[in-house]
C-alpha cells in the first residue's frame, strides 16, 4: 500500500514534467512551426496525438465543458480515465487558470505517480488514453473548455474510482 502525504502540492505545468500523462498544447516559440495565412500566423502542428483505440465504433466528439471554479480546500475524492481515447481540453479564454491532477496506473490509479499541475494562459492539455485524472477544475473564475474525445456511448468511455481517503491539493 502506498503511503501518500495528506496534501498534494501543485506545480506550474511544464512539457517535460507533464509528458508521462499527456501533452501541453500551446503555441510555443521553442517548437517548430510553419508560417500560414500570408505569414500573419505561425502554425504549430501535431501538438498532441489524439488516439482512438476503438476505431470501429467510436465517434470523435467535440464538446464544451462549462466549469465553475473550485472551492478551497480542494480535495480529490475520485479519479477517472478514458481507456480508449486521448482527451483534449482547450480553455476558451486566454487568461484561464486551471488545475490538472493526474496519475498513471492500470486497472486502478498508481497513486505514487499522482501529480497536480496549474495551467495558466493560452495553453491546453491532453490526457493519454488510460491516464487517471481528476475532473477538469477551473480556478478563480468560471471557465469553458472545448474538449475532443473519441466515444461510443458505452461504459468503456469513462471509468471512475473513488479514493479510500481524500487528498487535499495545495495551490
């Protein structure tokens, strides 16, 4: 049994530290780009590999989540995962600030890999298929997210586990 601290400290998100869980999606000048729109725009391609592991039955769903800001203290009481699809969240406001809580694992979360990241500015994230995560959590203000996920409306679309004890997240 893994002994976890009662408080999980959040850290600013960075590509390298978030990579085991998914991708940071942003126009990052350190990445390759091509010019577009008569050179008035820079295009950053393939920022996340949006996978569908059920190609026969799933349909790409572009949806919007309207999230109310979290109340302090934030306690993680459950985690969810999407075994067959990448899930992408893109905030629909440039001044967004939101929390991402993730864990690796198989049939259950490997809580020793549990991490909390604060995402600020014009950046989105993806979860790799099978990555356990806390529901999308807006900070400070209500926030809309566009979301991409492959779904077939079966129980396999989303698996949820309740944690034995809540874990408080420190921002």
